[in-house]
C-alpha cells in the first residue's frame, strides 16, 4: 500500500491512483512485491533536518530513503523535498512532474537494491529511472 503525507508544506500529488499503479508495476517488474510505502513531501529545511538527525549529513538533498524491506517485500519511507524537485526541474530544463516522477522512482529503486555510489551505479540508476518514467508516460496515454 502506498500512502502520501506532507510535512511543513502544502502539496497535493495529482493522479495518485495512476502513481500507485505505476510504482507497483516498477516493483513487480523487478520481481518483488510492494509492501508499505510512505511518500512524505516536505521542504528543503525539513529534509535537511531529517538528513542531520538520522544520517548525520549536513547538506540538502531531493530525497532520503528509509528502507524497511523484508525479503522480497518492498517497504520504506521516501522523504521528498518539493523545493529541491522544483529547483532541479528548472536546472535540468524538465517539467516539475517529470522530475518528481524521477525522484520517486529513484527512491523506489534504492529500496529495490540499486545504489548510486560509483559512476557505474549512477549510470544503471539513471537508465532505470528513464525506463520507468517512460513507462509511466505510456500508462497515461
């Protein structure tokens, strides 16, 4: 089950049913089962506080993923800074919705076991993000 929350901002995700279907398909495409996934939309300040408090990282980021997976069941919390998503969309010249989808699937990919510490890992992660964002676009047609 996917649940959506906000912390310290006003934000409403459009198309939650489609988003749920899409993220479930992502998980199932990787031969896993969807457990409980919480997506928490927040501000830069809030995500910085989470980053400092729980990860001892004193820097801004667009997403923090907390993994609660057990076996093949994918569960976790995705904290997503809407401020950073908006800023990144402008920086990369993409639509806000496309950048938000990329960030959401990025968090799910982490839960699926993908990493982004080495250049090789980053390349695989980007390829998967692109593939799954295109998958969502095909569902919208």
